[in-house]
C-alpha cells in the first residue's frame, strides 16, 4: 500500500495547485512590494505614510488573520465572484509584499550615493532615477532576500488549505480522513513535494544572482 | 517612541476600564425567557451505575459533557452569558439528571466534530451529545446510546428560490463545512452540483447564501432549522435525503453507562420531557415534534 | 527622509507639484477608506447587535482567557525555541564533524518545512487531545532552527581577532564562547532574535486551524454564536476587534526590537566595530525604518521572517 501511487492524482493536483498559488502570489507580492518601496522613498509625504502604514500593519498581522480578513472582508466590500483561490492569492501576495518592500528598501540602501547624485546631476527626475539607475542596482543585492521571501511564501501557502484551496497542505487532512495510511509516510511525501518546489526556487534565484553579479 | 508608549498606555487603560465595566447578563435577556417554557428535570439522587468505570469515577463530583456551541436551538452557547441551550443541550441535561447530576454539577465542554472520538476515548468528556450520527465506522471507536432523534440531510435556501426539491440542486452552487459528511455526500455525481464550496463554519455558508454567493446550504435539517429561525429570508426544504440517527457518544466498552443512558432517553420520551424539550427548541421553527425514534440497544 | 538623495531639494515648482500629488494621493487614500467604511456600513457590519456582546463581562473574560492562552503558548514556544536554538547553534559550531553535519541537516530540514504541515503532523500523529503541545512543539522546532541560524551568524560576525586573542591567552573553547564571543554577539543579535519572536507570536495563531482555543479561535467562536442581524453575522466586527489585539501585541514586541536596536547602536558609538556609516548609501538616514521591524533581521537572517 503506497500512499503516493494510490493517490497520485491527488498529489499531482495538490502539487500543481501549490505551484500555481505560489506563482501568482509571488507576482502580486513583487509588483506590490516594488510599488510600495517606491512609495516609501518618494518625495510625496502622503505616499510615504501610506507605505509605512502598509508595511507596519502587514508585518504585524498573523497570516491566518489576514486570510480571515481577506476571505470575509473582500466579499463584504463587493468582490463577490472571487473564489477561494484568488482570495488566497490576495492574502499571500499582500502579506509578502510588505516584506519584499523592506528587502528592496535595504537593497536601495546599498546603492552608492554617487549613483543617485550623478543621475540627478544629469537632470533625471525622481521616477527616472529610481527606475533606471537605483532599482536595477538595488535588485542585485535584493535578490537573495527576495528569494528567501518567495520560499517563505511557498511554505506559507500551506495555510490556504484551511481556506478551501486544495493544495499540498490540504492533502494531509484529506488523506487522514480516508485513514489507513501511516501518517508519517503521508507527511514525508508532502515534505518531498515542498522540497522540490523550494529547492527549485532557490536554484533559480542562485542562477539569477550569478547572472546579475558584476565585479565592482 | 514617546507616541507609541502613550498609545500603549491608552490602549491598556481602555482595556482595563472595559473589563471593569463589563455588563452582566446578555443582550437577548429581554427577548428570551418570556415565551420559552421553563424546562427542568428531576435529578435521580438514587442513580447507581456502579458497573460503569466512567460513572464511578465522576460519582458525586461533576460530569463532563461534550457538545457543540454554535448551533442555535440545537447545541448553542450564548457568547455573552456562557449559558447552554438547544435540543442537544436539553437531552444532555435529561441524561445527566437521570445519572444523578444537576445543572450545577455539569461541566460543559465544546468539542468540534473532528475531536469527538479522541475526546471520548481519552476521557476528555464523559459523554457527548451534539449532532452525532450513529454509523458503523464510528461504532468501531466509540459506543452510542440512543438514537434520541432522527435527522436527515436537507437544504437551506432563499424563501423565493427555485430549488423546491433536492433534485433541483443540479447545476447549482452549494455550501457546507470543510471535511463534513454532508459535503462529501453532496459532491457525489448523482446530485450534479456545479460547485460544492467548503467553508470553516455553517454561519459562513449562511452568509454566503444571504450574499447570493451560493444557492443553498446543506447539512442536517436540525442544524439548518436553527439558521432558518435566525434569518427571516431563508427556509428549509423539509425533504431530507439521508437518515442521520443522532446518538449519545460514550467511551467504547462501557456497557453499563450505555444502558443507563438508553434508560434515561426512554424514560424522558415516555414522561413527555422529550417533547417539551423539542417544543422549546427545534419546535420554534414551526415544525411539530416528530415521533421520537426507538432506542437501539445493539 | 528629508535627506534622501533620490531627488533634488524641491524648488518652488516641484514643491507645488508635490503638493498636488500629495493632495491627490491623500484624497485617493481617504476615498478608499471612506469607500471601505461605506461598504461595511452598507452591508450592515456596524449594526449594534453585532457589537453588543463585547460589552458584557462574560465576553471580555473569554477574550482575556484567549489572550492568556495565546501568551502562554507564545511564552512556552519562545523559551523552548531559544533553548533549542542555542543547542543547535552549539552543534553547528562544534569542532566535530559528526556533530556538525547532523545538526546542519536538522536545521535545514525544519527550516524548509511549512510550519503548518509540521503542526498538522504533530497534531494528528501524537497530540490529538493536546493541540497546545502540537502547536508549541511545532513552533519550537521551526523557530528554534531559525534562531540557531541567527545565533550562528551572530557569533561568526564577532571579529576573528577576539577569539584568537582569547585562545592566545590560554582559554578553552567553552570559555572563549561564554566569556568572549556570546556576550559580544548577543548585542548585535538581539534585534533579529526579537523579530523572530514576533514571528513566533504571530504563528501561535496557526493554532486556530487545529482548533486550539487561542485568541483567534475564541474570536471565531464569538462571531459564530452571535445571532445575525438581518442576515449578517458578526465576522467583520470580530476581525476588527481581534485583529487590533494581535496587531497591538506584535507592534509592542517589535517596537521593543527597534528600541534595543537603537540603544545598542548608541552605546557602541566610537567602537571600531561600529557598522559602516550609513551615510554612504542612497538613503542617508538609516534609522528611518519607522515600521518597528529590524532591517538587519531581514537582510542577515535571509528574510524568511515572512512566516
């Protein structure tokens, strides 16, 4: 009796769902994270305040609570057609964006001051300086922490199993209910699935890091 | 820093004053209590189930009863007073009285569906009354007294919904609770639902129904009746498509206690307490009391 | 922030433009907040009946009970994870390869596993009547591994000369550790340790999923039991009340981290090991992380604070 071969379809679906969930959430987290990081260093005070509040609130909110806020709150705000998968993407993406914003800000911190000064001296505006000079250089140092954040996101996506998303985490409860299998074996296979995803991710990010590395 | 510390102080002060001025009682005190007939059961002081290890252990002390807490008119705990009410709670009180325990000697414990078997076998609760369907799978792990009520899976829909029979559910969106038997059943091919949504609780399903996100909520009719009573615009179809005999769960192998519980159920069915309890709870949905099921001493 | 070098000191025209942007973005944000409040009101979330329960003594006692349960779980997990972290860090810094390797594998494994999956395993396999221990042990294993990495990084960050000097005057390894390296490392590690503790505190809410009666579970139970008003259940009020409690708790803990970070920085002024001057970077003011988290923690600890 082998858990994996007996339930191969369930494992495959769960695996793909986790990958999909991670991919969409990462995309949202990156876009929001860069945007909010831009807000936090912008010359407009209102945007800076918004950025600070966003980061402070989200970093201090338990993810489970955020899931509750999103799954209960968004339908109340009128987003009724959303199914649980997209709600989970919202929760995971927004949560991780706060951390990505901070990683990018630390990255911006490492860009030598002369770069921005030179950009300004040739007449670049704030948006130009940030998007063409500072962010591309910041990206280099920000990649390792962003990589670990995306890996953390993958692990966090297991929480979505409690909110009606049939991903890898949900397998554990589902296969338990059907009993008969050794719980440790189920756990082991799920662990392997997660390791495949996280190891692939860290490989990808290491590749990216090497590609972008320059001798300074 | 200063600002933050002041904020913390303010919050703390608020918390302290809030605790200090907490009101006693419940917001619904004036609503209930008038129309509901007072239910009380004569405590059998001569109760003796000395062959039961569970009973002997709690004799003269307090009995731990497991139940649900979020099902109005069935197994419900008032959040502001902590009082238990509902049909399951009344059945539990009847049995406790027959076993020699009055209300003051009952320790209520809220036990969710997933934890029922482990709570019973570990002694976390002495017996359990809470929409506990008797089936062979469960009989392997626990024993059942009763049944004390015969429920069935049904549908909760909008009053002017076009769903009139269980067959109309084809192609519709239905909601039930994660991992529950009703959810598993409604997913079967023959019902042909478009989507079976799994939620963390029935209230969330009912809210989805009110919001128009799903077309029906499905679970035992007893549970649905409670929500129908809470929400004016909803009704229960009243055409159950499964049989759910509710039993009293107890630790496996305690035959003496099982017999005592069966006796208690039969006594209270005969002396009219069963019907009184029904009328005061589930009966509020307007559906008259059915004939109580025959106790099955398997 | 005013010292940012990303943009020129605004002239009259830029100031005007920034003001326009400021007004527009403020209006947009206020509009968003107003919309949220309007929608919540419109969908009946502010009906008195949904909030009434919170003024009763019994309700408040329950919330307090849930809060205490959460804090107790957190305290246990914090103490145990710090202890485990110390043991694992000692293992990874050991001179013996047969100690170093297995600990490294353990640490990497527990860091790579989703915490919830581990808690599920502990809950279903070993602690199905004691969800608290499933939660505490799960939190300890995960956070202990992360803490051990923080300890290790902190100790490795102490300049090499320190341990060399200590060995030169004849100290043994234990002495070098306890007398020289750890006292110096603790200071620099403290912010990271505390921000990991914030993560631990946040993760106690995972108990909600295994039906452990901590704060969030109490909140959900309230919301379910409060009778609905016009078809609306008290979930949003619950999220608002309990969300604020969680955020305040975490904020209090993370502002402790910021405070320690600042005060240790101050006390190290003039020391040769002081961090390289932040002035040489794009954001001239390194201390403007008003969010209360520790940037060091994110950068050094590899950032997996997101759980």
